[in-house]
C-alpha cells in the first residue's frame, strides 16, 4: 500500500459495508457538520499524512461505527468531488467488517442516524443533499449490485 505522501494515494477513502441481506450501511451527518450537514454518507474520510489506504479505512470504520475492518474487497469507485473550491480524490471499497452489525457505535456529534439500504430504499441518500449531487448514491447502488 502507498502512504499519503505518495501522489497516487487518494485524499479520501470510503467503506461500503454490506450485511448478510446484501444491504449497504449508511449514516447521516449531523446538522452541525461543516461539510455536507444533514446529508447521508458512507463510512470514510481523509487519509492522514503517512497513513496507507488500508490504515485509513480501518481507522475510519472503527471511529465511525465501532466495527473492525476484516477484509478489503473490490474497488467500487475512484472519483473526484469538490467542496468550497477544494477538489478531493476518493476511492471507495467494498469491505467486510467484524462486530455487531445491528448496533453500530455512531461518532458523537458527527452522525445522528444510520440505515441499511437496498435498491428499494437507496434514494434516502438524496435526503439532505442541498446540491442534488447523486454520485455517492450511485456508488452505493453499484455496491448493492456488485457480485461477490
């Protein structure tokens, strides 16, 4: 794996976590968040200096859910997004985790709700999106359709 000082390392990573029923885990960003307040999101965040992609995924999963990364599977997306004039490259992976999937431990003051979405319910991801950007929802759809 490459470190964050390597130009090929993404700025951000995302974890697409599926349960035994094939649904994908999402959580809602708290209304007080500076970046995308009240929007539904996948687990993930910035890769810190000197951190590998694997380390960043493991850290973000534990911080945001209390679960532990077991395995990194398929790369689902490699994309760029921009907020307030700052472009970020994000790579999202289908991952397996260990822990009680029925009881995530949400980060206090960062997330206020969670859901397991299927193709029938994935449009909840557009709730709270003031910019109308559907790319993250489409990434979740790709993960829902991905064959293991």
